């Protein structure tokens, strides 16, 4: 888990150093800068495997040079295979295995590795740079490209100065609370999509981007439920086991949910010693799951610590969100995630987490909503359009937005997309062109729930969940590893019948049955609260003046394509208690804070 940098821009070395210093939290153990030909390669190391300086980066093997962020979980098996082919090694790191593997297999290496990664390999003989990002987008990869001039980095902050704000990206953000790949908040800077590799040819200053992995059309395998459960258990045990490889202290994040409880339970079985587990609680009871997590920890025998999150903690963290995320990012659960990692760092450097379980095993509440409203969506659109007239909408109530969406959406696919997009609620002109990058879900499955799960994996998981966890953990120099994001589990889950994973009032059926082997279902079978904060209350009360002062006319009129009158109405309704608009208000607030950072950066 580190930070990478590479450019052909003729900076002075001190400029490169300052850029890396701005994100040094990603790798505080060593900063390496090397100039090779007309390139600067930079690296920030958070030492996890082979702590010896021999594994510092940039690393060289013959005519190949690498900067690498992440972990290759199956590196030991690959190392044995490469040794059988005659290769020798000088370190115990996965970095060297990656570099030697590329020498042996070229781009075919990507089909062999299991991990979370973003890396660049420079071949000084061929004058090419081979770059790749992991299958699920766990590790970030930003790059600036214009007329053969490029700059690559793990975070966007070092690439922002002097760039113009991309107005389309602002509208996309206001639509879905993050900026999905390949877009970024500024022009000429992009995200390399997950499961893709990019080759830069320095001979003619060209680049090509190709896909090496993606979700595929669902192919169900005939197996009974008991066999499927055993196969999944075996996969999960291996996914946890290979993620426990570390030369530094390791623990796990344990919430009140099923996924983290199952990961922690398996980790306790696999580990030789009791693991440290951590959870966040809230001083607002309806948001607090800490007691449930503590009960889980007692049952499985982990060494547990609970961090209580208060409004004072949140207030102090708000400025840090903009600083470490680099782009506008409006998932408010980033705040407790930041706090959790900051406390965990006092005890561990690596932590397992349950991220990814809801996506593959149909755990989100919206899956219930899809089933509930499917009968409405299947009514011919002409009839639904008639029923969407104001007199009927007023009858069903202004707050029943799912029913309203079901009436107003043309088809099932549109209803699914509405889960992740506000369809221009805050905008003068709706812009949905960005969804062209995420249309694969329509052809991979005919099942309503599986389609939603697939769009979730491709759109929300990469651009929200993984971004939240990576930036929040790296801000405290913690590496988070999520067994449910093992691509083998993602692929396996999609071969299972939906009924194995989802039943009404019993979501994540197969995971529940696995967890029941370690924790009685009577204990964990309680309503899910999620990792959310009492945002509506805090905006309306404790932080009211801060939000009113920030979301002023100067800011609102500055934002391109923003429906200012609509935003003012939303603010008024929320502050007077008429409605809960906290999600949209937080979205605007995070954008305002980003503009402040951007302005400061570009006036220095």
C-alpha cells in the first residue's frame, strides 16, 4: 500500500519531491525518486512485506523499472512458478515478483495475479510504459494526458494545479455524489478504469487502453445449496488467509453487520493469535451498532476496541475530507471511516474489512425496494404516465419517492439507474451521457436483482466505496484488505441463483448461514443500520451556521448548471424541518469546500 508517481514533464527533482510530499501519508516509510532517461519515477512506501530497504521503490530488474501500489496476494505461488522457470530473486517482496512476472509473461501477467494494485513498469529497451489497475478498482490510478505529455499519480492532488474545472464532471458529481471513472473534476486528467491496462509508447508519444477483466454474462452452475455454501466457505477462508500475510501488525474492522462479522470470525480461525478488532459507535443511539459489534467480539474472542464518534470529532475531520479525497466526494460515512482508521493505526498497520459483501450477496435495502416496486414498473408506461399526474402523485405522498420513480421511469433499467443517480435533481439541464460507460449491466443478466448488483459493482463499488476506504485508510497510513473484493468471490457469487443470496426479509441468505456457524443468528439477525452518521440533525442544529455561511449566494451562483432556486428551496425546507435534504446539502457543501481548496492551490 503506497503512492506512485511517473511523468515525462521536465520538472526539477524538487518539484517531484513536493508533489509526493503532499500525499506522503500514503507511504511515510520511504520516499524514492529516480530519473531514468526523460522520466521521473516516484514512490512512497508503506512497508508491509519485506521491511528491508532492499524492497524500496522505484525497483529495477534488468531493463525494467517499477512503481507499484497495493498487494499481490498470491505472490508466493507466482514466485515458485517463476523460480521453476529459472528466475532468481533478491527480495521477499511481492513487488519483485510483479516485476519478474512481467518480464516473463508480459501483459498476460494480469490474468495470473490476485490482488489490489496500480502500477507502472518502464521498459528502457522498448521505450514503453505498461500501466495497470486491479479488477475492482480498489487502488486508484489518476493520469494527466495531453499531446503525449503525461503525469501519473495515486491521487489527484499533485495533478490539480493549473488545470481547469471540468463543468461536465461537476454536473456528474451533483447527480451521483462522486465522479465516476474515467472522469475527474478537472480537464485532461482521467482515471484508468478498473480491469484495464494502459500502454504508453515513448517512441511516438501515443497511448492505448485495453480491458483485461470485466463482469461477464451470468452463467449459472447446477449445484445444490449445501454444496454452494461449502464452496463459498472454502473461497472465503482462502481469501482471508492470503490477506493475513503481513510483516506488520494486522487486525480487522468489526461493525454490527454480517460481512465484517464473517470476515473477523474466519480471521480468528485462520490466525495463530487473537486478532485486534475495531468498531465505531455513535453518541446518537439510533445510529449506534457498537454494542452489537462488542457482542460479536466477545463470542469470537478478538481483542476489541470501540471508538465513539461525536459531533466534535466530525467537525474536526470535515476539513480533512477535502484535503485527502482531492475531488468532491459526498459519502458522509467517510467521516467515521477516517476516525476508525486513525484510532486503528495506534495498534495495527493492516486491517481486514467486510466491504463488497452487500454488492455480491444482495444486502442493500434497495434490493427490497426493487422487488416491492417491480409490479408497478411492469405496468405499461402509458398507464403509469397517466398515474404520474400531480393529482395521483399528491395522493401517494411527496415522500414516497420510490413509488414516484416507479411511475415516472420508463423501464426496469431506468429504475435501477435511479438508485445511483438523481437524474439531474439539482441541475438546470439533466446530463446522463456519462452513464454510457456503465451500460454493460443490461446485457450480463436478465434477472432484475442481478442487474442492479452488477451496476452497483461497476459504478458504486469502485467510485464510492473503494474511494472512501482507500483515502480514509491511507490518510492514517493503514492498509485495508477486503476478502469480499477477491475477484474469485465476485465471479463465484454471480454463478449462484439469486435465491441462494436473497430472500425477502432475509438478505444475504448464504452469508447468514455461514456466519451462523460462528455467531448465533438470533444475535446478528437485527435490522441493519449501516455506517451512517446523524447528518440531518447535525446540519439542522450543531453545524447550521457553518452550512449557511458556506452555501451562500456567491458559491451557488458559481457552480455551472446548478439550479440555484431549487437549492435554496432545499436548504430552506431542511433548516425549517419540513424535509430531510441532508444528502443533497452535504453534496453541495463538499463541492464548496473543494472549490475553496482548488482556489487556494491555484493562487499560490
